[in-house]
C-alpha cells in the first residue's frame, strides 16, 4: 500500500513546490512582493544568494520541480533519483545559507526547501514512477514542461524598468516643492529598515560621489507596517532633523544592523544630538504630524512600493538602477 501511495505523494510535493517556486519568482522580479513580505523575506530577496550570476533563484526552483514532475512519470529511475537527490541537497544548502550567511528566514523559501527535501526522501526510497497510465504520464510531462517555460517568462515580463522619465508637469507636489535651481534634487520615499531602500542608498551614495554636481536630498518617511523598527527609526530621523542632523542620522540608520530603540539612541548620541530634546521630540505631536504629512504626501504621489526615488523629474522604482543610471540622472537634474 505504501509503495503505491509513495509515487503520488512525491508528485503532490513536486506540484506544491512548483507553485511556491512560481510565487517566489514573481516576488523576485516585482518592486513589491505579492506573496511573501513577512519576517525576513525582504532580507533574503535582497541578498546576493537570491540572484546568483543574475539568475533569480526561484527560477531554478521552478525548473527543478517541473523536471521532477516530468521524470516522475518517466521510466528512468536513476535520473529520477539523481535529480531528487540534487534538489534535496540544494534545499539543505539554501536553508544553511539563510541560517548562517544571510541571517534571515523567508517563510515561503523555507516551505519550498522542505518540499524539495521531502520529495527527495520519497523518491530515493521508492522504486516506481507515477502513475502507471501512459496517457496520464504524457499529460503530466507536457504540463510540467509548459510550466517550466511559461512561468519564468511570464514573471520576467513583469520586471519593472528602474528608470522612468516623468515630465515636470507630472511631478507630485512634494517633489515639485523640493526643487531648487542649480542642484540635483533627490526626493527619497524611504523606510529605514527596507533592505531595498538600503541597497538603493548605497548605490546613490556612490553616484553622488561620482556625479560631481550639487545635490540636495529630501526624505519622505514611509515606514512600512511589516518592518517593526521602521516607525521608531522614522521618528528618530524626524527628531534628528529638528537638530539639523537628519542627513547624519539617515546615513547611520540606513547602514546599521541594529535598529532597536537602544541602538537608535546610541546613534543619536554618537552624532552629537541633545538626547533630552531628542526624547522630548519623539513624544511630541509635531513629530506625529510630520509623519502623518509624509504618509499623505506619499499617498498623493502614488507611491506603492519602496524604494521610490525622484532625481529631478526622473523616478526610480525598486533597487535595480545602476550607479551609471543614477549619475546620468543627477547630472541631468543639475542642469
């Protein structure tokens, strides 16, 4: 009985893995996740391991599970077991990377890896392909092959362009008001905990250094609900800005590994902020009003994902822009 059920259970695990891999692939090419945004999902997606050699790791998962389905129907036990073993070993490696290298867990990634490991265990300990009916084997093989080709192509077609020109008339009010002649004005809608905002910030710093033009940076606070430290960090930035140290605070917040309240206070002390005033401002209605105004400005500007950054009249969505893209935009904005 168990021998009969085992091939079908392996196929069900492969189908589930194909579905979760497809969801991860869609998230990996969108500016904002559609399926997995909780916990450490964003941190995992932002790591180099999520796109080794420029290839989205979920595309590898889609291909593996589609092949697992196809060979699960074929009379090729050595290939079937070898493929399953490779997938299971790869899943163990990916779990180790999240634990030991990235230091964050993506729930959907973990689920996909566990499906691959369980699938390997069933295939390696079984002897039969599934199911015995030839027509059904051919149908499942065709479906798996079609999914392996169609899902990556459909997801990659949704990849946003990092550089989007926007005419001056179309500029949101918060961006238009920030413009000053003779300088490249950067309006950054930012969440200090967002790993994509952090990646964009590092690239922007490099572009500002290379552009050689006057730059003015205006920040609009958009702390996302799924980032626990984002709101306290935004409050801290407002308090620092009240003491003319907003740029220094932003730089530290965007590069700090620890954004706990105690760590943020240490940062404030390090950059020379009056801590008594800092604490008083943090509890003040003025800071709350500032954050509410920023939220309204972001909504009016149509900000739907982070990072969203304007350089002059050009809008960047997502962290895909290169330093060269940013240098070009800065020089154009400076006139």
